[in-house]
């Protein structure tokens, strides 16, 4: 079963998404996963990678929630209004909303973060896809691939989006490794071998810093940042589904 949903974040803004639940009326509550999309992404992600993974989890008996952060996709707000702090708050609010859904076991919820990961959310297990271990790379991207907007120093244009310099300033101050160093649940790190933005030092740093008793690192040979190949995405989804089936 798939159903469109919306819920209010703590600021009262409407966030929109999709819940997938296993078909067939399985007895009792099922485990679940909340998806966090990347910078300038949305709840479908590149070549519908999140949709495909949610449906694979659904077939495996695992529910999931895909949602758009405030200012992204179909959720309320403009991207230039969003910030790292608002995304972290949205992540917590989404997990709380998902735990309250009928048929979802609130004690068996995992997290999947792609590219820009919201941290500090309690969960049973964690999977990271192409995740940055150091967020100042966003400023490097902004300087290399964006351009100033005429008449303002507050925003830059990046890939058709207005990006707030506040967002980039806040990202500079975050330390994603601190979050993974305090998370002890099973952690899977999946990274493309030829990520054009994040070299292999990023997953290596995550793996070394992880406090998880059960952890693994998978490098997808030849893959780019968004795993843009049928073979690459199938391998990523297979590994992810296996991890959550085992650990949530």
C-alpha cells in the first residue's frame, strides 16, 4: 500500500510525502525506515532512487516514509528559506510522525540518509548513501558551481535554486562525524567509487568514527554520486534492503 501524506513540522509548516506499507495485511506492526533526501533533492531523488528503494523494502515487509524537507519538493516554503537547522528539526518531526502510524513498530525504525544527512535522530539502524563526512564541501560547491544573484549578497544560484548563504554558513559549522560517533546502532556506509564531489576519504572517515558494534562499508565500483546506472542502483538497493531486514 502506498499513500500520500502531509504533516506539520514544529514551525507549523506542511511537509508532504509518501508512506509505503507492506501489502497483504501482515499481522502486527512492521519495522520501518525514514528516508532523508539530499541537498536540492526531494522525496523521489535522482532517477527515482528513493521510490525504487521504498518499493523494494515494501516487498521485503518493511514500511517506509519518504518526505520533502521544508522548502523542497512539494512541501511548503521556498528552498532559500530553509537551513541546516530546519532540516534537522524536520528529520526529528518526520520520525516522530512515522512512529505514530498504524502498522509501524515505533521501536523498530531505521534511517536512510542520502548525500546531506540530518543527524541527531534516535533510530534502530542507519544506512548512509554518498554521505559527506565534512560539510564545508558545500561552500566549495557553491563557489565552483553557482553564481551570485544580481543585487543581493544573501543568495547564490545553484542548479536552478536560490541558495541562502545562511545555509552554507551553518553547514560550515556542522560536524557529521560527531553524530555517527555517538550512534551505536548497526550502520551501513554505501559510497560510489567515483563520486565527483566526495572522495573515498569520506566513507573511510565515517567508518573509522562510527561507534556501531555492527558496521560495514560498501564501495560501489565505478559509480557516480547518484549511482546513475541500473546495475549500481540495484546493488545499492539490494544491500540496503538486506541491512534493514536484518537490523530493524
